[in-house]
C-alpha cells in the first residue's frame, strides 16, 4: 500500500513521554509514593478527565460539520493524548515492582530508596535520593536507579569512596551519610 493512503497519527505509537526505557531484563522499581502517584494519575485520567473530554467531543459532534468544529477537533486530539497516557501508565504499573526503602532503615549501605550525601573530589557535597525511572527529578535531588551516579553509589557504605566515570574524567565520590525513611 502506498504511504499516501496511510493516515499518520501524531506520535500515537510514541508512548514513552520522554521517560527512559526500562533496561532489558530489569523490573520497574518504584517507591510506594511513586507507585501511588502513578496510580492516582491513572485513575484520574480514566474516571475524571477522559469522561469530561468524551462529553465535550460528543456535544461538538452533535453540532454538525466536524471539519471546522474546533471543539471537536481539539477534543479528539486531547482524547488521543489521554488515551496514550493511560496506555503508558497501564504498561508501567503492570510491570512495577514496589520496593519500600523503610526496610533498610538504620542501614549504612546504599540500596534503592536511599538518600545519600556524598562529596566529590572537589569538595562539593551533594544529596540525592535513589528512586524509580518514572520518579526521577534531578533538580530536586531524585535520581533514577539506572543513572550512572546511582549505579556507582549502590552497595557502597558510609565512608566508602567509589569511582564515577563521566565524559570528562573519572570522579571519586566519598559517601558521607546514608539515610532511609523511618
């Protein structure tokens, strides 16, 4: 079939929303709070947002000519966006492995969910919390467990020095403190 007869959608197949892919053979680790946030968003989209948009689209469709009907056109576009997000969240929640970092409370070894204070070789102190792929927020110190920094820190203990390969150089990171929620 010629490409001229195939309707191309607006990235309907691209359901990743800028989120990193889950490494092959790995689980989608999440904190209980991150899992709950995703579940809440999923339920809000299904129970609130989607029905509202469907109502608007059906009202707009009943007005007649759909080709020049902005409510209909933008409503359908919004409906596709909501459906894409629902599919994405559904896939991520289906393979989610909820890991409660509280089980490591009192430990000085770095695992998933740890809040780590470390110092680089230049004396700059940084605090990061190791979270799931869908929860990372580097501006607020929340890094994904698959990030190079998290991989370098994992399984180290307070007082250890680990090596982190960066594009510019190999950095030494000294772990100053490890905390888990109570």
